[in-house]
C-alpha cells in the first residue's frame, strides 16, 4: 500500500502543476478581461479536476508522512481517504447545486 501511495503522489504532482497553472492563468486572464469565452470555459471546466488532483497529491503525501510518524499506514490512509471523499463531495455540491445561487 505504501508503494501505491508513493506512485499516486509521484503521478499527481505533474498533473497538479499543469492543471493549477492553466486554472490559475484562466482565472487571472478572465479577471483582467484579456479573454472572455475561452478563459471562462477553462475556469468552469478545470475546477473539479484541479481539486481532485490537489486532494490526491496532498492526502497521499499526508498519509505517507503520518505513516512515518505512527508506523501504521492503514489508519492514516483510511482517515485521509474519508476526508478527501468528503471534501470532494462538498466541492461537487458547491459546483453543481449552488451554481445559480453563487453566480447570480
């Protein structure tokens, strides 16, 4: 299980950097009025993949760090998985259920 978490951490980091750069660039370009349609589409489409990759990278890193501190991997991995699923469900709720309320 430790090798799996290490592989997830190693594979998630490049995706985190690329998606983060594109997502944050589109936010900046839309807020400055440089691009209208394409930037807004990228902003709307890439928010959930960016959150998912950030959760995968961050929580796998946290589980591996907690495994080094406690000597047990199953409990930290289960806690991180539950926390990650909860955070992603909250992000899905805000993205789909509250879209009309938050935008206008």
